[in-house]
C-alpha cells in the first residue's frame, strides 16, 4: 500500500513539474492532465506497469478534483510565503550588518540569495 501511495505522489509531482512547462495559454488543470497523460504514455512505452497504474490514479484524481481557481490560489499563496521569507532574510542581513560580523554577513547574504532564487523558481512555476 505504501508503494502505491509513493507512486501516486511521484506521479503527481512529475505531473506538476511537467505541467509548469506548459504555455500560459493552457488552463492549469488541462496542462496538468496533459502532462500526466504524457507520463502515462512514456511509462507504457517503457513497460512500467506499476507506474502506469499510479499515474492513471493520479489522472483520475486530477479529473475529479482539479480546479483552475484552486491551483492559481495555491500558487499565489506559495509566492506570498516565499516573498515573506525573502523579507525575513533581508532583515536578518541588515541585523548582521549592524553587528559588523563578516562571517554572519556572508552567511546571511547566502541565505538571502537562496531565498531569492527560490522565489524566482516558484514564480516561474505559474500554473
């Protein structure tokens, strides 16, 4: 049972990644369905029966529950959370700069850059 759940999760994660590569003109849920269908075809071609079953369950779930508005709202929330993280990292850097510790400043700069890169990655995943 754990294997099936894991396969379902992997299928959904793969579908989400593939769906983000779709053009903005395609509705998010349709892009997600198309990506899963593409993954099913690829798994069938490679003879991966378990993966096909997991992806078919994922596709059925997406068809049953996917809502473009819900996906867009979830994405907006992720962007908002990451923007807050960037703001937090900026204030941590400012505090380190006031203290004057070169080591802390370097660490805080690295964390800020990582948070900014993650923000850009999340924004690029626009459904």
